[in-house]
C-alpha cells in the first residue's frame, strides 16, 4: 500500500495514513500502527521511483534524489539508480532501526533541548551544505536560494497575518506549493531542455535485467560507504529532532556526502553517492522520527504527526509509560519495522526491471506522457489550476536556469525548507530580543551555526587556498 | 550567450527591486510579535540583488564580445513546439477535461512531433487516457478536471 502511495506524485504518505486512520480503529492498536506505519516505510522507499524516472518527486523527501538520480536515468542507468536507492533506503532504515532498538530513551532527552535557534541552525546547515558546496558560481546559487525562499514568502504571513505579495488575488493567498514548482522545474524544465536535442530518446537497452543492476548497485554502495553511513547517521538524528523529518534529512545527507566526496564535480550529473546519501538519510529519518513520537508524544516529522494522532485515538499515551505498560505495542511496532523494510526492498527490487524499461519508450510518446502525468500531479495537490500554470512557469524557469548555469538545487531546497526556516528564524529572534547573538549564546546552536558558516564559506576559501598554494610552489620553482 | 545572461540577471534584479519596494510597504522593522512581515523578504531580495550585480559584473568581464543569443533556429523550434503545445494543453484543460485534452495532446504529439504512424498515435491517444481514467478516477478516486460533457451529464469524463 505504501509503495503505491509513495509512487504517485501528489498523494503523500501523510495523506494516505490520514485517510486510512479511521479504518484502523477496528484493528487492535499494535496491528493498527503496524499497518499505518508500513505505509510510511513503503512510501519512503518507493517515493524515488518517479523522481528518478521522470524527475517528478513522488514524495516530499524524494526531491534530493532527483539531483543525481534523474541524470543517471537519462544516461540509461535507471536500473542502477533505482536499485542503489532502494538498497540505500534499506540499509539506512536497518541501521536506524537497530539504533532505535537500543538507544530509545537517552537520545530523547537530548532532543528535548532543541529550541528554535537549534532548529534554525540545522536548517541553515542544510542550506549551506548545498549552496556553499555548489560546484557552480556562488552568486548564482545565492540568487537561486533567495528566489526559492522568496517564493515561500508569498501568501499569508503566519506570524503577523498580513498577506504578502499576493497582488490582491485570492488564489495566491496560500502561496506556492513546492510540489508544482518542483514538478515544473525538474520534470517540465528537463523536457524543454532535452527537446533541444531530442535527447529523451533512450540509450542502450540492457538485456540482462535485475542481477546486473543489483551487483552494480552493491558495488556502488561499497564504494560510497561514507555516503551511506554519514547519510544514515545524519538522517536518523534529523528524524529524532522534533519537527524535522525525512524532508530535511535528504538535503543534509546530500550536502554532507558531496562535501566529503572525492569527486564533487560529479554531483548533479549522476554520481551514485548523490542517490545513496539522501535516501539513506531520509529513510533513517523516517525511523528516527518515531522516537520522539513514542517517547515524548512529540512528532518527529509531519508524517509521524499523523501516526501520533492514531496513537491517541487508540487510547494509548505516549511516553515512558508506553514502554512499561504496553511493551507488546512498542516492541511489536519496532519488530514490524524490520519486516516491512525487508518486504519493501524485495518488492521494489523485483519491480526494477519493469520500471527501468519504462524509459525505453520512444520520445514521441514518452514526452507527452510525462507532461500529462506531471500536470496531473501538479493539479492534484490542491485541485487548483493555478498550480498547473505554476508548473508550466517553473518549467520555463527551469529551462532558463539550466541553460545559463544557475543551480537548481538551492532553489528547491529553499522552497521546501523555506517556511520552516523563516518561522525558526523569527521565533529565535523573538527569544533573543532581536539580536542574532542568540544563535551563538546557546552551546548547541552555536556549534551547529559554526558548522553551517564553515560549509557556507568553504567555496570562497577554496580558490584562495589554491592560489596560495600555487603561489608558494611557483616561488619555490623560481628559487630553484 | 551574453545577452541571455544579462537579460536573466536583469530580470532577477528587477524582481528583487519589486520585492524590496513591497517589503518596505509591509514594514521591515519589528512588529508586536517580533520581526515583521517584510523583514525576511527585504533581506532576501537584497541578497538576490547583490547576487545579480555580481553575476552581471562577472559576465561583462569574461565575455566582452557578443555570442549567440539563443540556441540555433532548429533547436529553438523544438522548444517552441513544446511550449506552445503545453500552453495549449493548459488552456484547453478547463473546457475539455483532462481525458479529452490528454487524448488530443498525446495523439497529436506522437503523430506530428514524434512522427509515429497514425495508428500508433491513435492507440496512444486512446489507451493511455483510458488507463489513466481507470487508475486515477475509479481506482484512487482523484478529482481531476472534467470536460463540459461531464458537467452536462453527457459522459463520465
């Protein structure tokens, strides 16, 4: 069930769970939560399918995987991308579940100390990781990020209740939802870009299907062990933090993998690590998010918020007592995670050959098909025609940006994380009475801010550093 | 593509100017609940403007001569084709509903652009929307835009 929901753009895990919640009342609580949570697990793994194949995010947390997954698919290696993503998801989840099994309570204590400044610092890190490490020009990355951010400000301002940039129209009051924009930027933008060379026509048909892909993917995983592990740990931690879940984790995972990778330039063009890291992160986050949910009754992510509602409905109270009074519920839940993870992986792997072969359909048919699906996806979010126009507009923008070398990633990240970031920023400033010093006064956020700043300025320092080195070597050569 | 670079940068610059002006109207200072509505947009637009200035400066410095503005004629036509058909699609959508519009789009596109044979195009135009209908409308009960036929109860789509 989760797999199906995850695949469809526009239909999210949270909605799927919410819809099925009423039915679950008839189950006993343990079965109920296993049922609903499995939707989450399935969606976490399968959300990448449309992301990789069509550049359309299947889920909120399947956006970062587009950056490198879609190029891979275009190069004819969709099977590899998909398999790598699934395997990474599986491992990420598995490690996270193991950590969860042993570390439930103590971790929760630390996460409780998180306030707005810390949340802001984490989000800033996600930004910085991608902007600062952009291979391309930094000013363009900043423009992209600023643009994305500005797009999120359109609509009703949460804090003051004033409408912003709506130009007097009612339709813009709810602002731009990031899914139509992403669908436009990546899906349609890609089609426009590729149509210049009719490139959507596919490359080399892989006769031997599954095993070869699995083998390659496993190799890739072994090589990118760092990306895998870092992604998982970062992701798990992010999931545990209240409020931030898989959606934030994917970008952090991507950014960190790129930062420490030996071939940074390949990111954005089809580096497998770029697929492995965000997936491991997002999946680990999904699991991690259940931690505060169970131990403190605080949702670790938007989707767990819905699961939490379920817990209340079934008459259970989250907290330490849940562990002592209803051990079967908690441990049954955790045990089911292992199982669901495995099953999801198997089903997805079996599906890979079928999925990959979708890319073999000729340009003339595939293109309009993708367009239709994209527009449907864009429409379905809010049943709004505006969203369709947004997608088209974003498509044009995406095309222009690609042609002129503006990085798309910062824009999308800003779009997804913008609201959260702004809220965290404003709350923090209120706490600090208007002074930005609050971010550094608190030890935890101070440390995180430090990391964010370093990541941000890394590219600026790098050329300077290189020039210095070259100057030194040149001087040495002259002497000799 | 100097003109295009500058053009886009200028567009961004214009946009940031617009945002700045609006944010000031929304007040950029502190309100009763902390930073006011215009606060963040103002600084964002400012950064964006700074970015565009940097981009323009770099462009002027690196490419003092003019290069081609846009991709060549042929490629451009492919893009225009796509864009026009896309816009046409969206314009027709509220009237003809998703299934009829997609059917037309798929059929015409695969025939004219994809240069497939007419029966392939026809098959595509019929089968895909049909499949979509059963999957999305009946299966997932999604609310997709329907045609005027539907609104007059003449057809289920």
